[in-house]
C-alpha cells in the first residue's frame, strides 16, 4: 500500500488572489501598499508565524516593516488580516480537487504536511475537503517546520498512527519547494516537486501499476 502526502499552499491550493485581498483590507483602512513591499514583509517574517507566532505579533511586525506606526496599526484589524490570509486555504484548486477525489475513489490513504500558521490550520480543518485526509501535520502545531528532518519523522509517525504501518519508500510526497523535497528524499520518501495535478496523477499511477 502507498500513502500520498501533500503540501497545501501552491500545491493543493493555488496562491490565487491572496495578496490582492490582503492589500484590499489595508486599502479599506486607508493604507495604500505596493504588492512588492507587501510581499517582502509578508514572506520575510513568515517562518515564525508558521511556527505558531500569534496573529497580532506577526501582523504587527509586517505592518511595522511596511512603515505603519502603532497608531496607524490600530486602524487595521489583525483578526481580519489573519482570517483573509487563512481562508484562502479553505478552497482547493479545481484540478487538485479532482486529483484528491480520484485518489479517494481508489482508497489511497491521504495526508497533509504543511508549514502553516494557526489561522490557516483553522481554515483547513473547517474546509469541505479536509475529510479526505486521514492524517495532518502542521508546523504551528508541532513547533517544527519543513525542511527540518524532525517534521518528516513526525509526519511518518502520524501516518502510522492514523493509517497503518507504511514504509518510508511507499510515501509519495508533493511540495512546491525544492529544499522540502530534498529533505523528504533524505527521509526515504518518494518525493516530487509539484508540477501540477496531471503530473502528480501520472506519478501516482506509475506507482499503483507497480503494486
């Protein structure tokens, strides 16, 4: 038996309009921020957020880096920013949804492994597609993030707990970052850089045909 583990952002869920939606929240509060400046602050401070940093501390740091004073920040809702940011993960991309449903129809056990802040974890757990996944490991819940080898050990243990004993080489993993793929390969997984749902389906089909 194989198990397939997916990353979420930019894999199952495309980036879409996340940044424009967040910029719209700031614009509604009276602050016009360029997409380039926002991206630099948003991604530059993301690691701690993915490890469980509170919404107000993360978004406060992002807004400070964007030049907003404490008084100006009081005009912006950290909760709204976190909600908009997290809710993007509540809807699968159309092709990813078809892939997940296909795998479910074949009774292939599925799992998630994602660097994700608490706001995104809440959105995923409340989503209509979460029930397809028998196991999930999120960085903000375990205090370690990809590509740290420990998170792959945690994920394998979670798969064993929820799905059953599956050898590392029978875990197929898809992620959008090369460093995360290298770490998964080092853990013994059959890992692939995400190149779209069609490519993933072909990889999985090949493995199924070998069984």
